[in-house]
């Protein structure tokens, strides 16, 4: 039986939440073998448009009707969050930790399928027959109830993330995008009330954050050999989290690390199995990629994306060379990019943008 710290945090700030997960990803790798797992269940107050890690951020606007903009640590789609939604972070020393001591025992495409099972188990125990059809959504009778994603850092630590509709549903997305991003910087599949649902609708009653947390705890306890132990951040832990936020995750720098740039005057967009994939770049002497950023709904480990964008700088603007760079990076077992279909889609998209 593996001990797991269980943290429930209502109405936390977005900056705190990001820094807490970043701090915990490092902490689980320093812990003893019997104490190297954390689950954090949390909520944000207000209305929030939660971008995935790789979206371009729309320009800041003075009037957003109180809708805040947030960038998550994991890739994936842009989604509504805040009041009426619950977040879950499962943090482990590596992506296979609940299955094997070998970090690569689970292939990247297996990670979401395995770790979502605790959520499904908990929901089914209260009569909500949730299903994971693949990719990134949790559904009930085909209607979207939640979304999942994951990140692994430079040391391999896993952050499995779920955004769960509790008393409101994801059909808020079109309104949030219209208010925060009227220029359409963030391209997204429009979710409708007919295609979405929430726990309150399925149950006929509303659950508090702590009640949802208890449901999730029971589900993961049944699915995995875990012993949940309630945990609150100590003063020293809180100071460490604040330091991470101050030094690494300053709100403006984190949010606008990816934004539209006029100097990247070539671009191309492709719709992939998970959503949109975009490449924005400039050329040197019309023959080399001078600088490149990729954006969109894909799920990938951030070290691999940083390496991809770095190694394609001054790379010949030729499909064969671009594909060789991307294939070499994503053939390494610790790296992954999900939602594109095949890695060759990276080179396909960039080459389409050469004439733009």
C-alpha cells in the first residue's frame, strides 16, 4: 500500500495552483519510496478561461466581464473553469509510478487511459456512468463531463490533470472565448449544451468541493493500492510554493509566453484528432527556419517542445530535414506529443506555411 498525500483546496488563486503543482512535482522525487505521491483537488473562484500550455494567449483587454485568463501546465484544449468546476492534480515521480518502477513501462498514449480510471470508478460508485472514450474527454452518454491531460517535466515527474464539470458545464466555452478573445486567437471546437453535462445535472443535486474530493478519493482507493492521508501545506512548504511562483511563474510572463508575434510572418493551421495544431515561424534567407513556435490543443511534455523549437532554428526549410528533427526527438521514450495522429504532421504543417 502506497501512501499518498491528499490536499483539498477551495477557491485558490491560479498562480498559487500552478506553483503548488510545480513544487510538488519536485517534492515527490525527493521523497522516500513510501511517500512519493500527491493528489490535490481544488477550485478557482469566478469565471476563468483555462488555456492549455501551448495555446497562443489573446491580447489583454480592459473589459472581460470578469472572466480571467489562465494558462495550465499541461497541454490540451482551452476550457472554461472557475466557479462550478473542480480541478484534480495527481503528481507522481514518473508516468508509470502506480504500475511499475520503470518510468517507461506505460507508453505515453496509455497514461490518460490508466490514470483516469480512478475518476471513472468514483463517479460510477455514485451512479454516474462515466466513460473515457479516448483522447482527452470524460463523457456520460456521449456528453462531455470532464477533460484530462498530463505533463512530465525535465526529471520525468508526472502531473496528471483533470478539469471536471461539477455544477456548470463546458458549454460556457463559446461565451468565454467571445468575451476574452474576440479576435479569435484561440481556435477551438465549440461545445454546446446538448453535448456537455455536469455532475449536478447527472445526480439531480449539487456536491461541494469536499464531497467531490471524497468521491475521487474513494475511486482512486478502489482502483489503486493507495492509502490517502490528509495533508495541509506547512509554513515551509507555503514559502517554497510562493518562491516558485515568484521566480518561475510570474503571472504575466507565464500567461504570455506564447502570443501572436508580427515577426513570425509565416504560419499554417491543421486540424488534428485532438483539435488544432499551428506553426508560426520566420525565415532566414528564405531557406532556413529562423525562429519557430508551435501552438494548439496537442498534449506533449514541455521539455520535448522546447527542444523541438530550439533544434528547428536555422534548420533548412525542407520537409525531410524538419521531419527528421521531429522524429528524432519524439522517438525517445521519455518524449511524447499526442493528438496529431503522426509526428510527420509537424513537418507537413510547417511546409504548408512556407508559402504564407
